[in-house]
């Protein structure tokens, strides 16, 4: 079962690579990405001129231009995806969804295609989803470092340490190095913690995909069963009428 869960996770990762170079190359649409890249370059250029203007209207106009360019960028990316995946957009009515959710719908459509190709059944998908929940760590009990008194004492210690650091002899000449070091450590720590959070969120999104796929496969199976039974139900009354005559 764990092997199937690992395979499902790999399918999820591959399905979300809607902008991968091999996929764009296989569709022959690499040049279609040019407008989006041009708008992205314009956004970077406008961001670099944000503090050049001395007039107060300059930064406001620059920020407004960046916002408009970002809207054009996301629209151009969506148009590119519409040309790359016309069948998926039509099947799941992706163009009618919110712009921020269209990539997720597209990723699910590609995920569903792989699920069908591998022959997964609704029962198997539900079993894999339930099994994956047993792999998550149980919720941690209340920790003493989460108590509000502990947080207050930590804040006091940070204030005292900052005051002590500013009184040292190296602060006047190396203050910028201290600040940059603290910023770098904060950035690295943020990346590490965000990586753990993304992993947990990814597992939850995969389970949501599995549930949607199970419902969709069940609905398709019921629809096919209903279509196969319809001719039989239509032939019985005709046969009865002939027999009675």
C-alpha cells in the first residue's frame, strides 16, 4: 500500500508541472511563452525604477503600472494554458473558474488522466487515502513553550539581549553585519519551516485529489451501467406487448 501512496504522490508532482520545459517542447508551444516572459521583464524593470522618481506621484504610478502588468502577466499565462490544454479546459470547464484556481483544476485534470491510465478503482483510491492518514504524525500535546508567560519571558530576554548587544564595542562598526546575519538566519529558517508546512499541505491536497477522483470514477461507472441497462428496459415492454397480442 505504501508503494501505491508513493506512486500517487509522484503522479501529483508530475501533474502540477504544467510549465515544465519537456511538456512545453512536446506541445511545440515554447515560443508562446514569449509574451508572458516579456511582461515579466517589464514588471522587473518597473520594480527597479520604484525609488528613482523624486516626485511623489512617481512611486504611485510605478506601483500602479506593476499591478496592471501583473494582471496582464497572469492573463497571458492563462491564455497559454488554454492553448496547451484545450481538452482539459473544455472537460472541466476551467475557463469559468476563478483565475487563481485554474492551475489547480488543470493539475487535477492531468492527475485524473494518469489515474485512469493506471487503472485505479474508486475503492483502491479510498483505501490509499485512508492509509496515507496513518502516515501523518499525531497532533502534539500542549508544549510549555507555547504558554503565554513563556512568550512574555522570551520577549523580555530578546529585548535585554538587544540592549546588551548595542552596548558592545563591535556594535558601532559591525552593526550592519549583525543585522544581515540575523536576516540571513531568519530567511533560512523560514525556508526550512515553510518546507515542512508545504509537505503537510501537499499530502492534504493529494487526499483531496483522491477523493475527487474516486467520486468521479464512481459517477462514470454508474453512468455507464445506466446506459447499458437502458436498452434492456426498453425491450421488455415491447416483448410483453407482443406476447399479449
